[in-house]
């Protein structure tokens, strides 16, 4: 299963992590595998690039994260400390810190240079499904099966805000918008929500896709208009108009649940990755 995909800042490379314990690097141009990285003892649930695309970090069911050198494929550091599966990870924009979330219900902040854990945040009361820095790295957002999204101050580790919905379904994914003002959160009741986190208010709701079981990545696409892009359990990629909330396109072609999507930073290109019966990564190019 292709569990996670993320493209480099320049959009030239796509990294995918998989339940087969590997990270694969693909060329976005011709979809050929450039490199396969091995070293984890169990499946890998997430992978992220550093801002300059020189490093990758991966999070694994073996309770560790690993930092990799993209050019050589060598493991530079193994980050140990989580007490259970490490489910999600991300670099800050400066790429000197890594944030991780785990089934041990904590969020950890790591020093990239020496691989040491700087802070452990007692973040949630259920597994942490996603972690993400804002555009200047001053804030972290985390989401959990406990139904909460929390905003953290990176420097102090203090919780600044908790976003909670009336129904409180498990939150399966969260990320900041490119401008850092909003948060996109996915819940396991087939819903995506756009929050103004400073006001603690839900602004937009996106529905029509299927998502009640898996942690599926959602994205902002800002290259050819402002869209929300998300995979779905009906094997399709859904694209919504961010403002009107209308479904503008459904991309058909996968033969299993689409777990992850990645948007090219400058071109109208989307990459998507799928589950067991499919195991492919597809590159979609817009005609617009």
C-alpha cells in the first residue's frame, strides 16, 4: 500500500512511503522510480521532505523516525523516543526541526542536526493522526482520533487553542493553509472542514467523498485556481472549489482507496497514491 506521497518544493520529485518498509523516490516528469530507501524494520506511514529537498524524514510502525540524505539514500539519524507506532511527521520551513505524532498519543519535536528530542507534548487522548507546521514554523497543528485539533506554540510547547466540533468525530488529517490563516481538517464522517483557527470558527465544509475508515491526506491546490484536493474510499480523487464548496472534478483511475494526494507547487499537477489492490502512484495533469 502506498501510504503517503509528498513532492519536493520544486515539484521535481515525489517521495512515497509504504507498508512494505520502503521509501521510494519518483521523478514527477516520467513517474520512474529514482531510488528505493530501506532501513525501517516495519511499515512506514508517512514521509516528508526538508524545505531544500536535501533530506527526507520517515515515520514507522517500528516506533522510530529516520532522517535520510536524498542524494545518497543513507540514513543520517534515527529518532527514538515514541512508545508506539509513529504515524505522521513533518519538517518546519527552516528544516532544523521535525514534528512527529504517534499512537502513544504524544507529539514530539526533534532537532534535525543531532537527532535529539527537544519536547514531548502530551497532546491527545487517542492516537495522533497528523502534525503540520505553519508557514513560519512558529505554530504546530495536530489532530487525533480523540476528535480534537490543537494548535501549539513551537518554541514553548504550550497549547494555544483547541478546535472542537459538536459531533466530535475522529480527526484523521489536518494541515495549515498556505497563507497560515486557516486549517483544513478531515474527519471520519466523510467531511472536510476549513477553520479560521484564530476565531475557532468553521468557515467551509466539503462533502461528497467517502472517508470513514482511513487517514486520507487533503491538500490545497493554488496553481490553477483555489481548490481543495482529497483522496476517497470510493477510489477517486475529489477536487472542490475552495470558495463555493462545489465538487469541480472527480479523478477516476485508481482501483482501491486513494489514501494520499500531493499538489505540484507551480504547475497544475496532482499525484495520488492508493491502497493494496492498486499500489500505484498516478500523476494527473490539468488541461486548464
